[in-house]
């Protein structure tokens, strides 16, 4: 007969073995490394600390202490001068991180780490310090390329393919957090394709600890390849809470290559203003899905020369589908300046293919798009309330009030019903409606015709092209039953 105590021991031992086995299976499923030590040791020599020094103009008086003109002003100025805080320039230092990408001394970091710096000093893992010069910067992706001159070949790391990184993959960050120097943290890829505020944003989100001073440091995959440049954190207190962002390497490598070759970026430029296709805009235009990039304006440039028009929906660019405005901007920006590409647009329910030779975005930025003159109109004096809008035909008096050029045409919104859908969608007094149903409107009768045509076609909304201070956008307004 089996002893009950022995039976209980066997049962508990069995459970323990099963629990340990389950833990081993879970660890294997996660692909968790036993240690990051070998990886950290192999890549550490290529990671650097960056110290920048900037000259800051001294204060000219005791600002913030006493009001200007106070009888105590001279007293506090003398006190500041005695303490060395007069109007003499001061030196300010800042810390960051970076990594070497070639044996001849090219170093990648964040633009904000070195922006405005008078001196840049690179500290290597072995303790060596070298001054660096700026080869080029790209504020749009917050990337900077530096160069140091060394007597021997420098250890370096290679970029990996960030597109192969999957959510849940292990990653390791290394840098100079809070000035501690050469600190390693590990975590996983939390999310992909994050956008913060930049046009070309493509961030990898990670829970690997990233703090101030980590900026510009590398994010490694388990093969020791750089798949991201640590750039920003989301935090209510300035410290890591497990939400960090690294600019994807496939963005960084294109920028670095251009900075190395030209000292600046050279991005493709299509020459259009665009907005996303929303569900109501798609319905108003009779589109099958709310995808693509809706062209709101075509100033003088490559797109105009190809025959592109406002109201076109760009659905393909250079053989790749366009899902929204962000994807189009990134595709165009990553395309070589001067390249001729095929652009497929949806126009009046049919697709057309246009051939566009791209310009250079950096040369086009800052240029004011030319407004296109519209047909002459017959003035109509009366105001009419339509779709929650009080509108009137354009005339010289309204042009003067709105500070519009003499060529400006359309229907001027003088008032908007605050309970209407038009108000909810952002229309305001002073807006100018230049198109309805993708047809130019200069008379109230023309707008009424487009409303009726949309109803007869069974559409629930009408697409309006609205300009405010010259900036165009499409708005779909629901039609009253």
C-alpha cells in the first residue's frame, strides 16, 4: 500500500516539473536570449558619447529679478557682475549619443543633439576623445552625420533592414542616458510605423529604456545590426516609462547616403497639395473606398506639367499603391530627383496614368503656389442660405474685404449656421467655395445645379473645394433629404 504522504510528494513534484517545463516552452516561444552580454560586448566599441559646447549670450541686466527701471536694478546688476553673471558670454554643454558607421570615422546621431553647437567632442568606449565636424543635417528626420579623423581604423556597426523587424522582436538600446555613459537596455519592438509630427516619420516604438542623453544612440536587433536611431520618448515626467521611439533605419540610411554624398538631402517633389480621402469624401466622389491622396491644388511644377488637376485622387505612384497622404509623401520623398514616374489618378470615376518628372523638394519649399485664374463671372447681388451656409457671389468689395487678388473667383461664405454640418466640418465666414461636385462655381445657380445633380445621382453628400487664405481643402457636406 502506497504511503499517502509519499503520494502527495510525487504529485507535487510532478506539478513542479510540469511548471518548469511550461516556463521553458514559454521562454523558447519568446526567443529570449540567455544573456545580452555577448552582443553588448561586440557592439560597444562602435557606440559613442557626444558632448557639445555652445556659446550662450550673457544677460544684459537683472532680468526676472527686479522690474526694469527699479531703483534696485543697479544693485542687482553689481551683484551679478560680482558673481560672474554679467553680460559676458557663457559656455553651455549638452550630452547625447551616436554610433560609428564606417572605419574612416563617419558618425550618426540626432540633429537636435548637435544643433547650434560650436564644438562637438566624441568619446569612444575605450576612453579616446576626438573632435567632430558636421557633414550634414536633416531636421525633418532629426538625423545628423558627423566625421572624426582617427589615426587607425575605427570599429563600426552596420545598418539592418528595419522593415523586417516585427512587433515582439527583442531589441537592445545603447547610449549615454543622463550622462551615465555606455549604458545598455533591452526590450522588444512595441509597435511599427509610428508617426509623431514629422512629414517623413517612421518610428519603431520600443519599451527598451530610453532617457535623456540616449538621443542619437542605436537600437540593435539580435544580429547586432542598427535598425533604429533613438530619438524621442513619451513621458509625463521626463524619464522612461517604456514608450520610446527610434527612427527606422530604412529612413536613416537614405538620409545618411545623401548627406555623405551632397552634404544635404535631395528629396523628390511632385508639386501638389493633398488631403486624405475620408469616407464622406469617397461617397461624395463615388469612389469605391476611402483610400488614396486627394489633390486639392496643383501649383506650377512637375504635376501641373503632367496634366494633373485638382480633384484627382492619386491611387498609385511609381508602381506602388497610395493608401493615404502620408504614404504618398514618403514615397515621393524617397524617389530620386529628376526621375520620371508613372502616377495613376482617379478622375471623374475613371483612371488615368500620368508621367511626371520629379523636381527637388528642398528647392520648391518656401515658394508660394501660383493661384490659377478662373473664368469671368456675372455678379449676383443676393445672399442665399444653402446647406447651412450663407453665401454670396464674389465681387470687388468682397475681394477687398478678404484681401484677395483681383483674379479670385467663387462663392463667399458670409455666415455659417453653428448647428449645421458645415460648421461642424470647419467652414467659417470668409471661406471661398471655388468648386462643387468638382465643377467650378462662380454663381449661386451653379452651386444649386450641382446639389440637384448629386441628389439625382443618389449621392448623400456634395464635395466642395473651399479656400481659406489661399489654402485649399475638400469638404464633403451632407445633402438635405
